[in-house]
């Protein structure tokens, strides 16, 4: 019995949201950053809490290296692509 408004999806197609290419790119950037940083931060934290100082230093260095390379890669990409925006 319908009350006039739609409260439930009628098909599987109603459950999906079709992302635009920009949405896909934003999501991909976030996934790549998470894949690069989360395991290294977890290794650092677990090693630090377990008293494994040498392993903790390795996790910290991996996190710093990954973060630096993400930023450097972003800068190089922006310099090569040169978006048509005015950043005054």
C-alpha cells in the first residue's frame, strides 16, 4: 500500500549512484593516499606500543616518505597538467 510518496527503491538501479568522472578521480586520490599511509601509520603505532623502537622508527620513516612522495607527486602533476584556474 503506497502512501503517495516513494519510500523504498523499486529496483537495484535505484540503489546505485552514478559518479561523474571527477567524483571517481577524487575517490581514487583518497584511496591511494589511504593505501600508502594507513599501513605505515598502523605499523608505527603497533610497534611503538609494543616497545619495538627500531620497527617503530621504520614505520615512522615509511609514513614520512610516503607522505612526502604523495605531496611531491601532486605538485609535479599540477605543474604538468596546469589546470585552467586562476589562483590569485
